C-alpha cells in the first residue's frame, strides 16, 4: 500500500512542507526525494535494508525517508535524546551497518563503529541511477524503553495506512489541511504525522525545534488544522492563554496520562481535544474520546475507532485486534510470538470496558505492586497524591521488602515543603491503608521521555 502515501506526488499546486525558512510543493518534495535516492544508492548497499536516521524534525528527514522508500529500504529513526551508549547498543544489537545523521548529533556517534554519513555529505555526493524497489516494510520505530530495553517495532505501509483509515472519522482530513509536526519523528505519533499528511495532501508544518516557544509560535503563525500533543504541552499552552485558530479541527492528546479537567478546559478554549490511546505496536491511536465523552465517562480513553476490536482477558489485560498492528519486532522472533496470539495484540495494560464499550486503562501489568498479597495499582496512588495541592508530580513504584515482598514508595516533586504525616492523613481519605506509600523521596525533577511520560523504571533505579 505504498502508493497510499504517493497519491499527491505530482501536485505542484499543493504545499507539502513549510518551515520558518522554506516551503515546497508535493511535486518538489518527491523530486528531491528521487534525487536523494540516487545519492543514497551511490554510497549505501540496498542489501542492508534497515537504515537508521539520527535527526531532529526537518524537511531533510522527510526527504530522506521517502528516498529510502523509493529504494526499498527501511528508515529506522533513532531517539535523539538517547545517550551515546544507548545509540551504540541499539545499533550493535540490531546489526545495523550504516547510519544517516544530522551533524548536530555527530558527537553521539563517536563510539559507533559502522559507516556514518551526515546529511551534508549525503546531499553533496554524486548520483547514480536506480530502479524503484518494493518492500512492504515502511519503518522501524523503537519503543520508548521507559520500563525495558527498547525494541524495534516494524510497521508496514499497510499497517500505517490502516491506522490512518481506522482513525479517519476522528482525523477528518482534507486536501490542504495543515499538520503541525509537534512530536518527534522518532516516535510513532510523530512519524504518523508525516504519513497522515502524505495520505491526504496536507501541509506539514515543521517548527524550528520542539521547545515550547517554537510550538507556541507555530500555532500562532501557521494556524494548523491538526495538532498532536502530550498533556504537558497542552497544559502550558492553556496556562499561557494561547488559543488556536478557528480552523483547528482536532488536537490529539496521547502519550500517557491526561487529566479530565485539562481536556475539558481545552475544549472550552477551542482546542477540540481528543484523548487517544494506543502504542507504537498499534501504529498510533486505537481509541478516542472527546471532551463531552470525558465529562460523561470520567477517565475513559474512549471507544475503539473503526476496524478495531478490543477485549479484556480473564486476567484483565487489554487485547487488541486490528490491521494496524506491527509486522514484527526487529531481530526478536520470540517477542512477537509472546505479544500477538490468535490475531490479538497483548498490550500489557490492564483495563476494563463498560456497557457502552468505553475503555478505561488502569495500569500496566508490569507496573502493578504486590504487597502482602495485595495488588496495588501505582496510577491509583499517583492520582490520589496529585489531588494534594502541594504535589506537582508523583511517581509510585515498588521497593523489595523482606516481610511484605514489596512496599509502596513514591518520588515527589513538590511546591515548598510538606510533612509525611500530613501526606499519609490526606491519602487515607481516598486510599486503603495498604496502598499508602511507606517511603517518600523528594526530588527536584523526575526523569521523563521526550513525550513527557515519567520513566517509572528510571525513577525506581534512582532509589533502589
């Protein structure tokens, strides 16, 4: 289904990419991609298949991605926030042989012992002729690694296209709409911004960077019709009283927990927020809920979008069946067999579905704390902590204990000072005694992914 993303490749009248310094049409984009493919073929063997890219969001990234597609090669965007060691480990463990990179990140490749080609060198190299090749695989996106070693999720053109079609009613895309590239391209939410735009002839607006000021300026200056944000970004936009243009159709809110009140307030301010739930493995969102649904069904992540079937296992795990599921994990046959059984993806999340088919996500199975034989959901404890006005951020995790097996601990970012006895008394109003943390750690900040999700495993390792 590669042609799904090439539909508008001849349109000279249709804007494809816009940045602060440049803009060009769909025809120009695909012409540049073809020129780049000729340059790639002169320095990279097409036998290598998987080609990692270390780059910020840029027109060069998109051009290079389409160029690799033309050659039947598969782009593997790497997280630019990874350390030199993390990048080296991923490249080594997945037998990757060549990397394309933006010069800004050259320092992170010092210990990488494979062929390294900067964008500057690539675009200045000579050209060779090539024949377009087909490959059903479109991209490898690594999971965030917030609780385990990153795994390379292999998606096909079919799975990416099916995700877009499944969410078609939510996205409501039209030719000439404007997508703000507000999430990093190395995450599925960011990469799908490219794919959604290509599939419908939308303009991709690329901010100078993904800092808040750049996002804010792009919202004001370019008036996107479609935005995808995490809760932290949306919260700050509202706090600074930024309002979108009336042409905004939808603002997807994913990437982890988002407060009901935040989305309800966003709706009042014209953001048209849609809380979505999905994962790298599902090629982005598979459920959606607007503000009215959240008011009616507090904490819901919505109902399944078209062509998605969700069930709950006897153990409470969320199981998902849809044509947007991953093809496999890169170099990990065992993992795919564990995660997909009888056409259902085992999400690792615990949840429930009500009588009206609304899904509620409780926790990740691997995050559950078992203390004295009692199962404790850390998200429930975090929500109770966050109701206390002095607490800005909370992360709840287990500490091994000889008597209880595990005890509940909490790392907190607070305003001012707070007394542990006061904390416990406040929590008793909402939690059973066995759920109340027995240890508290006060920190200035909590480690987060680039999407603003607290990295629970890293927090635990700080104190265990």
